C-alpha cells in the first residue's frame, strides 16, 4: 500500500499527464509531415503551407533536424520526470523531494505549452495563418514563463540541494532547463517567421520588408538576452546554452538559401549568424570560467555549510 505521507498523488498524476501529452505532440507533429493529410486529419502538410507563404527568411526542410533534437531532448526530460516517481532520496521519492524546484506550476505550464503546439499545428495545416501566429505567441510566452519558474526555483533551493541532491541539480540544469530552452527558442524563431508571413500575406507589407522586421526583432532579442544572461541573470541561467544551437542553425539555414549578398536580408542574416556564433562561444567561455571560479570559492555561489536540511530531517523521521 502506498504511503500517503511519502507521496503527492496529484503531482504524480500531473507528471503522467505531461508524458501522455508529449506523446500526443510527437504523434500530431509526425502526422502533419504528410500522413495526416493522406488520411484526412489535416488539409495540408506543414511544408505545403511554408512553401505557400514563402519569405526571404523561410527555413529549408533540413532544419527539421532541430525539431528532432528538440523532441529527443524533451523526451529525456519526460523520462527523467517519470524516473523521479519511483527513485528515492533520503527516504523520500525524488519527485517529492524536488517538488520545490519542479513544481506543479512547472508541469502545468509545460503541459499547456505542449497543448498550444498542437493548436498551432491544426491552425497552420488548415491555412489559418493569423490564428497560427497567435498560437505561436502563446506557446512562446508560456515556455518563457516555464523557464522563469524552473530557473528561479532552482536558484532559490540550491543551498538545500547542493550537498544532498547535487545529481538532481545537474539533471535539472542539463535535461530540464536546456531542453525547454531549446524548444522555446525554436518556437520563438518560428513565431517571428509567422509574424513576417502575417505582415506580408495578410497586411500587404512587402515580404522583404516583413522579413527585415523579423530579423531586426530577432537580432535585438539576441543581443539583449546575451547582455542579461551574462550579467544580472548569470546565477540563474549560467548553464543554459541550447538556445544558441537554434539561433545558429536557423541563421545558417537562411544564409544558405539566400546567397545573393546584394540582398539586404541576406547580408543581415549573415551578420546575425556571425553575431550569434560569437555570442555562443563567449557565453560558453564565460560559463566555464565562472563555474571554475565558483568551485574554487572565488565567485558565484558562496560556500554553503553542511547542515541538515528540513527534507533530510523529515526523511529521517519517517524512515526508509
């Protein structure tokens, strides 16, 4: 019989629902590539609509490799979350002991974000571009809030976890934070492409101008985030780097199919590609340097005395 003191059934159910939703997201994304059109689930494939609303900044088919990477990384996130349901730490199930970091709000936000992805697929494949753009804006916003929640909660609870659950800290940093960050950035890039499509095909703006607007917004976001993550947000996002993978691949793809460098957007995309590559290298360098110094106790997280945490005392009181 399950010990109710050790379990939080509602949180366990939420983790399980997230896993089911992730499977549905994979299913609908695969169907939207072609099989869904053949059986009447979708009116068009995702590539059909992308070709219909072509832009200077449209992404070629091979960039779907990033989406595959997104799903692989977030599959690891789901597997990690499910393993916390039966793994124990100091007598408590791990999902309970880290529930102050991977909170119900995190799993709920992640769930709704995945649901909006399915909403985007249907609106996109049924050629309702303004609605697809709205879904992408909602998905990007929800994913950003999800990242905000998990990064802040990990920072707040780091002192409690650093001596007793350091393996969980690194799992959250590498699997959870970087998995969600990669997905968030890829959706953000598609949101800007959708913005340009709405401007060009619904707002009668020249498509090259619409593409330039999206590229400028993207460049501004990249520079602003680089400054923030390496200064005021460093203690929160020091180990989160996968968003640069999406940035570099997206800009490389745009440059590769726009080799006429007399074009404004081709030149701008090339400049952004170089900028993102340099920022990626600099961020990794800063992160490694600050991590080394923090381990030596010179910078970053201060040395924390070894004390019994409330969660350990609780585990000792209830026994193995």
